[in-house]
C-alpha cells in the first residue's frame, strides 16, 4: 500500500503576547504535566530526551516507555515558528502509523493575546487503519492539547485558555 499522508491541526488562545508565549513553546516529550489517561493508553510515555532543539539542524532523541524512540530534527525556526521532521521512530505504531513531522507557531493578536497553532504530519501505512483515522486524529489532538495546557501552566495561568472544539475548556485566571 502506498502510504496516505494526513495533517492534524490544533489551536489554543493564550492570554499573553507572542514573545512571552514563544518562550514556553515545547514538545510533547518536554511537558511537565502528566499525560491524560487517553494518551497513556494510546501512546508510550516519554521517559527521557537527549540532544538539542534550539537551532536549525539540531537533532533530539526521545526514549519512550515502550522501549522505542523517536528522533526529530529542526528544519526551520523563524519568527515564532518552529518546524521539525521525524528522522527515525521505533515507538509502538512505527511501520503502520509513521509520524513525519510538524510545526508549532505562535500567532500574535491585536488585543495583546496570542494563539499557539500546532500541526502534526503522519502517514498511514496499513489500509486497515483508514477506518479508524478519526480516533488516530483524536489521539494526536489530545497530544496537542496537553502540550498547550502545559504551555499555559508555564505561563502562570491557573487553568487553560480557550481551545478549539474537542479540548478541555477551563476558566482563565487573572494576570
């Protein structure tokens, strides 16, 4: 089967400017919040990360609870946007669902707030997975959501900001 490529996108509003939000951008393997039960059931949990992810060409490798790893390389870093490619993966679904890369972008708004926009690219390599693509996308969105909630926590929000449909809605704290 020729692999089919898909992109999952998520957006969350942040109660601060783009510069401050950019300082808190992180990947799933760097979050401080514990993953939800959905993520723990569907994905291996990050155990430790080596390498760097600060400049173009940097490579980091994350080891996961299932004994697998994922290696990513920074493709570009522009004004409030980072793009990365997945170079290698041996995590649970490798060979059937292959992560290809993604991006994280902070978008500034005129009212002094910003939004974080996340994209994850993946390929389905097994035909039988196509009917459950909705659930695969939900798991990717859950991963985006925990990263966004972690960013909000690092920004000092007592709870999360407004998320697109499908994410937990939590009230904002002042400040």
